[in-house]
C-alpha cells in the first residue's frame, strides 16, 4: 500500500514545512516536512525540494508498515500507521504494542495505543498529544 491523501495531509499539517534548517524538540537538525537526512546548520531548500524529501522519507515509513503489519488494513488505518511511523521511526513501530495488537486483529486496542507515543525525551508534548489523537481518529475512520 501507499499513503493516501488523508495521511499525507495529516503529516504535512503536523510536521509543517520549514525551508531553513532548524533543530527539533530533541535537538535533531531538521528541514522541510520533518526531514532529518543530510541536514546541516544554515541549510536552505526550496518548496519543491521539501516535497521531494517528504516523498523519499515516506517510502521508508510505507515500506516499514507494509513489512511489519500482517493483517489487511483499510487506507485510513494504513495512513495512520505510516504517519506514526514517519514520526517515531520504523524500529519503534516494529517493537510497539500497537503493532502487536494490530497483528492480533485487535483494532480497537491498537487505536488506543497511538496516545502512548506522546513524549519526546521523556516529556509529554502537547503537539504530539494532538498528533496522536488525530492519527487515532484517522485510524478509526470507516
């Protein structure tokens, strides 16, 4: 599967787009829509480059979800999982209780797990709390 319009819009909404390099909430150099690959202080990119970097980054998150999830997903469920994976990384998604519940076909239980990923460096962040709620809502859409 590939991410749909709803998932892409959610990622763009919560990542925002910054064309100049900045450090994120845990001190990682970031640019565009949350891209952390090959970013250096003082770096600037165009909007087109930000879009291209996002699509490249999404290929990794999509591949991770496609590889890790063993049950059929709706487009909305897939989009929510890709959005989460894009933000927390494949390693974290792969060892998550959310994934275990999902693969056990406990979709209700999996939906409740999104909210547990609301911390950065051990601190609850309001933005992550809002993002996880939005991902869970997307996941639960019929």
